[in-house]
């Protein structure tokens, strides 16, 4: 009998956890949520991430998401399912092509819905509101030089900051700045990382002067892990555990 998998390219899987903690003066370090994820890298460079996210603070969000990207981190397809306050909120499927993004969803608020949006030339990212997704979202549009900024077309399942509504399909102009490479130690270990700052940019003129408030340190390897993310003074998300198989 011939082993049908004998010539299959190697694949590597990571399993990990990200802790969501407060960075506020009154309760700094209080863990109020977590994210458990797996990440699979195929032999041809494609990757798939699966994340189960829980925000325990009101409105108490439970979200499951899946995102597949090609070897350039460009999104291919995605799934997002949301419960808010212990009740079903919605579920949606996404497909990305060279020319458009489509979403088929069912939500408690709107029932069966369908969306299509055209894709503009240039970097394209998708925000599922999982932290592991944020890292790929940033890395797909990342500048190559320290201090450089660039914009990307960012599609998202919801504009709600906690990812607590929808899912639907929205698009916002997004700016990313590369701060520089460094080494960072978190509970999961020590990692070579690249530090980025990012945020919404409503016009090209804003890119040079925008005061980005979201910081993320992304691993400088092929997996592009979210090692640490912060909104200074508000929230801190750090890689708490990681296993490789």
C-alpha cells in the first residue's frame, strides 16, 4: 500500500494562549479575558489560524474565528461567530478574491445578510478581532524600514472595538508604522520581534501626523505571532503560553 501523504510538504502547528489584561492605573494587570489559538503553516507557506476568544468584562463576548492567508499573508477566507452577553449574536463567512470581498452572514439583529465590497490596489488585511489576527493584519501591510508609514485597505467583521456586534463587513483606511526590531520577553518566552504602531487614518494627509495609539510587537519569524499588544494606560495583551508540534 502506498502512503498518500509520503510526498506531502511538511506542516507545523503552534498552540498558544494570549491573556487580556488591564493597563489602567486602578487595576493594572487584572486579567479580564483570554484567547486560545492554533496556527498551522503548510509546506507552501499558506497559514490557517483558529482562535477562541473570551472577554469576561461586560458585555461578555465569546468569539470563535478562523482565518486563512496565502504565503504573502493576504486573506483568502474567514469565519467569525459571536455570542454577546451569553446570547447568540451572529455568524459569518468571508471570501477574498483579487477584485472583491464577499460576506454571507446570519445575525440576531438583521437575519440573513449578504455583503460585497470591491478591493482597491495595494495592501489588504482582515480584522476578525482576535489578537493573533491583528498580528497578521499588521504584518500583511507592514512597511520595511524603521520610521516608515503606509496605509492599507482594512476589512473587518465589525467596527465595534470589542468585536461584540455583527458579524458583517466594513472597510476602513488603516495606517501602520514600523518602529523597529527588538527582543521581547513575555510569559511564553523570549522572542525577536518587530514593533509597529497603527490606527485609523481617514485621509492620506493624516498619515504623516497621526498619533497611533495601538502598539503591537510581532514575532520576526514566519508565523508572525502577536507577542505583545498595548493601548497604553488602557489594555495589555501578551502571549502567555506557546507550544510547537
